[in-house]
């Protein structure tokens, strides 16, 4: 099965479930035992050919995730204790997908009403304050006003602004709907000659897992020597974090099978100018390394569509030198500073096996 991906996507991942079984399907091909043992490893997806994806039995040797492994079919993994032996010594990480997956985060009308009441209170205390909320999640997208902050005089101005912003957001937590302690300083840019000071905070984890794509951030702009907050912008999900589950078994060793045969598109550059596009199909000879389990977030603050969270595997794909072409060496996938590597960082949905994006190895310009 061939999948085409646009280079504008952001990642790739992958999944597999653990357990095994036999029987079911048509009888004009190998048995399940033969396929599971590798005796019928000829590149054919026998689960598709034999109808095993639809027999209600969890088969973990299939090329794609077997739906029965997620729906509680015969042989589906029991997620009671967080780790399961996947057979032949393979260990599995176990996660439980919610009944409605991918996980969606939308506007909570009650919380939005409470936030708007705090805007009125904020304006009564500090003068006119204008707040625009994310249409997707109901969190603060933009705040404009003139709010004096109490700088404590300890450490650098950036450190003082960080503590002052932390206190301000905590004091107005129903407005911001966020646990600011989850954020870290990403950038601090003082421009005293312009009387403009900018502090950017980012969050790198969600529900205890690394946030691979769809960053969450809050930025603040200050005036009057850095002591007055004049603007805040945000793109983040409301607290508390939602559970991503804890009992579907995902076998990392099986994950590496998925990207082979997937086609990825890339841009070709010449002196920082895009001069063409290419397509590469990941081959058996390429190296695929699964580097971790994390979260992919889709969140458009201007859209009324809910934000979506997916549990994803992150994979690193390295193109074998024998498969290099002049176009690949002129693309964003080529990194001469990284030992001459060509490849992509990929994300694969850990619950469905769907490829949800890719990122070129390097940024050309």
C-alpha cells in the first residue's frame, strides 16, 4: 500500500499491538502460525489477503494494526498492569485509547463564561482590557491592555518578568485556564531602545509525554521599562491535561515495518530557491529507528473545529547512500552537517498506524 505525504506535514509515527492467535479467514494461503513465524515473509500482507483483519481475532504479525487488538477481540492484550509480554521476549508499552479517538478538546461554555467575567473584573481593576478567545478551545488567544506588574528586583529583568507573569496568570487562572508551571522560557528579548520587552514561554510535554508537534506557547510584551504588560498571546490547551490512556499494547519492534513502501514528497532547492519537487519511497535498505512515544496536537485558534490529540510514535528515517539521488542531495532532507545524512523525522499514530506527517531532516534556508 502506497501513501503519499506532503512536505508541509509535520511528522510520522507508528504502532503495533501484541498478542497472537490462529484460525479464521480463507484457506488458500499460509496459516497464521506460518506467517507469525516468518516462514511466509514474502512481503505480502496475508492478513489482508486472508481476511484476518475482519475475523475478530487479534493478530499482531499483520502489516497493519489489527482492529481486533483495539476492540477487545479474542487475544487482544489485557492492559491491567501496564506492561505485557508480546511473545518471543518482546516487551510492549501499553496504552488504552479513549472510546472517541483522536482525543478532542473543544470550548467549554461554562468555563468560557467564567473567563469573560474575569475580563470584566480585570478591566475594572486596570482599565480597558480586550481579550479574544480561541474559537477551538476557548483559551486566551490575545489580550491587550496596560497592566502594571510587580517586579521583585531579584535577578535579571527576564527572570523578574517571568515570576511576575506566573503570578499574574495564577491570580487570573479562570481567565487563562492554564497551569503556567507547565511552561518553560523559550525566548526573552529585551529591546530597551524601543521600550519593548518580549517573553515567550513554551510547553514541551503533555500528560507526561513529549509533545512532538503542535507547540503550546504563551508570549507576553512589556513596556515602560519592562514593568507593564501590554499584550499577551496564547496557543495552548486548557487545563487539566486529558488522559491519553494506559492499556493498548504497542510493540516498538513491529513499528519499524510500517514506513517501508510509504512515499514522501520533498522540495528541491537551488541557492535557497525552490526549483522543483520530488518523491521518495522508503525502501527496505533504509534505516528506520523508533525514538519514542509522544503526543501530536492539531490546534487552529482561528477555527471552530476542536483541537485534536493523538498518541504517536516518532521515527527517524535515514536513506541508504545507495538510494541517494541528486535531487535528494539538493532537498531539505539532506544534512551535510550531520555526517552526510538524508532522511526525515516521522510520526505515526500509535492507535491506528496512520502516517500523520513528516519533517525534513534539515532546513535549507
